[in-house]
C-alpha cells in the first residue's frame, strides 16, 4: 500500500478507534464513579442541570476518556502511518482538542477541569502516542 493511502487510513482509524475508546469510557463512567443522586448524565441537558453537584472525583473518568481516547487514537495512527508519524498523531490530537473545546463551550464544567482537560488530555497524549511508536518504527 502506498504511503498516502496508509496515511489516510491511519487518520481514519485513529479518529474512529480513539473516539470509540472515549465513548466506551464515558458511557461506563457512571458504573465506576456514581454521579450525584438525581443527575441525568445521559443527556447534555441533564449534565448542564446537575453539573453544579459534581465533585472533583466525578471529573476523573471524563479526563481519562479524553486522554486515553486521544492516546490510543494517536498511537494507532502513528503505527499505521506510512510517513509523517508525528504530524499524523498530533493531527489526531488537534481534532480531539477541538472536540474538547466544543465540550467546554457546551457544558458549564468548572474552570479548573476545563484547563486541566484542554492542556493535558489532548496534545500531550497525542505526542506521547507518537513518541512510543518512534522507537519501534526507527
């Protein structure tokens, strides 16, 4: 397979698999750390209405979902890519960062969480995913 086709496949696979990891963790987070009583975490409206009841522990799973989804997506994309491994992995990070920025706009989460999430969950995890594969590719 030529490099361009591998790069396109790498981006698509990284976005799909990373997004799936993110969603699996988000969907199962209430089983791991129960939300505050009476808060509907299945809808944006429910989250908006009850997010003021969240404690710091309730933000652990969303952060892990964002960080691990980005990491796994970037790692996979970097492994599959035919060239430009770091650029492709960071591109995955940028796409997920944009998704995180949209979530910050949509949900009234605490400022401390928004900063931690946007600064540490996306580009650093994409960079780490690419760096891990560089040793194997070289």
